[in-house]
């Protein structure tokens, strides 16, 4: 079956009593067992029967099974947010004295998790340019737990050579962990590039229009003991498991993921092409032929470029005028809503990080991040163009 068909027709773990076409929402905490042996098998992971919804729930299990079916992963674990999923990975594969090699080009909270939170527990993080393979080779050693990257960085829009990073990591027995939020796993197969563990915010494309929060850890079975460490250690002891209502909504979102992503990416391309004709600004989108990462995206992601782009305006003040002039486009965080969203990352997502650190992360005060939605592209372009005119020319 093709991927859209798999997303719609992956069978339930157990038949529904009423033959419901959509997986029911099991809003319950605990489950009854027939006897003590069945109960013990469930609690000791000798069976797949759910025991307690903090760690297993039928609605969530069905959502995980669909993603497993779509990716060919060994296991998929659903969390209540993308950050919960990222945190679980680092709690499972690092320890005091272990090192993570990554980039300064990270989403703000991931950066703070590594450089502030985990640092308190003795985990070392080395920040290098992941596009400089010699620098990566110098940074990685036998004490490195993983190389961590975002497939397209948010908001710097950088793309690194994933297969080359995998070779470097594996030569030292380290894992390659990739945040693939920017392009859905149904469009970009990172396993073939050597990624061991995939993590993403399912809040984004999968939820189907920002209906719910969630995160996924996709384990390809190449890191010994990882699945056991996440499910039987981190998940059991820290919580963070996805709850049934988001799992239900994101299961429905998976059914329309293919058509929504294709439409949003097409809109993003049309918007990027139109805005790149406007003088006084710079448009960064890897789908544009003159983008430095265009060919690498073609090779790694089969010609997919995501539905996010950025604008570089003349000044920070111009960015504020742009944001305040928007009429159709929403002033909001999040990515890949059905609506087009705009945000000034420097003053919002990264606003509590010291200025010198923001600049070192290449989060410019002149940068606007756009998440392109499902509106008619002509309407998106018209609103962005009038806001740019007011921002650049200071017209009221």
C-alpha cells in the first residue's frame, strides 16, 4: 500500500466492539485483566496489553502503530510535546561525562536544554558548525553519545550533509539523532541516510492544523538498548506520554498529511518566488534554485523543502512594522498551521537568551519567520507584500 493508504487503513490493535471506522478515544486510566498471569505479563512488558495510561493507552498505541507502519521503524514512542520527546532521547542516551555534538543553529528550547538544563547533570555539549565536516571530526570522540541536528534548522534554514555526519558518528560508536520536524517522514526518508533516531514535533504537520500538542521518537533499532531505556526507564519514571485525545486528533491528521503538505509546500514555493522579486529584502527558502542548500535538499529530501521560509528586512524596526502591518497572516508562533503565521524570533522565541548568544546562533534581529498555510497563495502574497512595503518604505 502507498503511504496515504497506510495512514488511513492501519488496523487497530484489537477489534472495536461497535466496528467504529475511527479509533475510539480511550479516556481511561487503568484496564481490567482476566487473571493474575495476564496482569503480571502486562506490567512486566511480556505482552502488549495496556496496563496504565501513563505509559500505554490503546488510542496512543494505534497512533504509534500507524507511524511505525509508515516509517518501518523498530518502535515509535509518542510524547505530549516535541520537547518532551527530545528530552527523553537525551535522558536515555547520555549520562554525566558524556558529550553531545551539535550546532548553534538550534530551536531555542533545544539549545537551552543542552547548554543549561543537561549541563547541570554533567552532560557536556560541544557546539560546532555541522556543515564543516572537519570541525565535526575534531569534535567527535569515543565519549560522544550522539551528533544531534535539525534537518532544516529553525530559523536559520541551514542544511547539513546527513550521510556524512552519520559516517562520522558511527565511526566512534555514537548515534546520529535528527529532528525532522521541518519535513514529514512520509516525504523524507532519513533512515537511508544513516539516522539512528528521529524526533519531531507532531504538533506541526501531523496534527492537521494545530489541533493538538505532541512529539514522536522514531527508533530505527540501530542503537543497542535505546528502546528499552526510553520505554522502561525514561517514560516510566519521568512521564510525558501522549494522552488519548491528541493521539486521536493526530491519527486523523495523518490521514490528510500527504495532501496538506503538498499544498503547503507548493504555496511556500510560490510565495518565496514572488517575494524574491521585491527589492530591499532577502528571502531564504531552500526551494529557490539559488539557495546554497537547494541541491543538497534535492539529494537528501527528494526535492522537498518544507513550508517555512524567512525574510531578512533592513532593520529590527522594519521587522516590527512588518509584523504590525499584517492583515491576513496571523501574528503567532507554531509551524505548519492551516493558517499562514509570522513571528520575529529574535524578540520572542529567543527573547530571553542573551543578545550575544542570539547573534552567535545567527538569530538576526532583522529576521522574520513565516510558516506558509493553506490559504490561496495570491492572498498570502498580497498581504505579505503590503506589509513589506510598509516595513521597508515606512509607508503608513
